[in-house]
């Protein structure tokens, strides 16, 4: 919520009926009710930043959502400036936190509509704050760099980045593969693949469409799916990368029993990708093992390195 300040326009005052409506909207689990409450709040206060934030969240069309977000960002930034809140203090100010929430949504929406430069500018601003967003902003940052094929920059920055989120892991393995020259480079990329897989073994299965979207499952599974959706288009952009990545995912999937009745079909696909020999060798070593043991064994045997 915004701090009181007599100099601020009434449209940004969250006291009164609009605030009560928004409180009810946050508590409701009925989307239709939330939408009605937000619309009523906006009728009362058309420039209410939290109401605009919720309105953007309820908007399916990317261009329309972006218009709402950009307008709200500009307005809130002006108010924060009038209040004398320094940019470096936004994370400690209630309205500043609303601004950062708007900015994060705008960054993702800019990326969705293909405005990579604007998305990068927004996410770089977000990264200047110590946000507790489970790595979402950093994951998007690396995803944008992958989209721009800035492989050298990715390798340089991930080497110095101590915050090892999934975006860090998948961006660097893609960059390592695309930059590989000779066996040593491919071996390094393979090691990064297994390191990424062990962080969250189901993520690449969502990326390649082998697993459906989880319904009513744990929050962790939802987060895995959302991350996988962000990075799903990375692999098809380069045929050799897709084949290599798929080979590793299918190999692990077969050894961990993830394909069930489709195992024979997946084994045939693995063979077409050049992974049958690895599977035969590894299946003789791995029997009823847990995910971590399987991945560690595959990494120790340098699978995918060739």
C-alpha cells in the first residue's frame, strides 16, 4: 500500500472503498468476482496502481496487458519521484514494491511480444534490487540473452554468478553447446546438462512436451512447469542442440522409468538420435536406482560428451 502524502493526487490514495474492494479481490479465489471487484475499484480510482496491476493479471491479450502495465509504471514512477523516494529505496517502500511488481510483469510481457530490448532493459532494472522472487527475474534475464544468442556473454556472466537458479543452469548449457569446438567443449556442455537435470529432474520433460501441465499438484511442480514453458523454445531454434538435448532427456527418462508403456517408442527415437549404445551400456549398470544416482552415474560415465 502507498504511504500517505498530502501532495499526491487522490487517484493514488488507496484508502476508502477502492482499498476495501482490492482487499476483497486479494482474498477471493473466484476469478469472475475478482474481475468485478477490480473493475469497480478502477471506476472509483482509475489510476489506482494495485487495481491496474490486478487488471493486467486478468488480461489475456499481451498487447492490451502491456498497455496497462506501461501506463501504470509511468504513473507510479512519477508519483514516487514526487514523494522523493529514491530508486534504490523502492524495495523498502510500499508503492515502490507495487512499481517493481508492475515492472516485472512488463518485462515478461515485453519478451512475450518479441520486444527483447525493452524486456532486457526492464529486467536489468529489476536485477538492481534484491528481489525475493524465486529467481524469476534472473531466469528471464538469461532467457533473453539466449534469445539474442549472446553465448559468450552468458558463459562469462554465469561463471561469475553465485546465484545458481534454473535459468543460470539451462542458459549456460545451451551457450556451452553452441560455443563448443571439439570434444572438450562438448564434454563441458554434457557436464552442465547433468548438473541442470539434477536440480529439478522433471523440468526438461515439460520443456519437450513429454509431460503435460501439472494440475492440482505441488507448488514446486507448478514452478517447474512455468520455468520450462519459458525455456521450451530454446531447443527447437537449433536442430543440433535439440537433438543432443533430446538425447539426454530420453536417455534419463528411459533409465528412470518415466515413459511407461511408451518406452519402446522412445527407445527407437533415442536410437535415431545416436543414443542407443549409451542406453545399452547404462541400462546394464543402473538397476532400480533413484534419480540422483542415475544422473550422477550418467555424468560420471561422460554420457552426451560425444
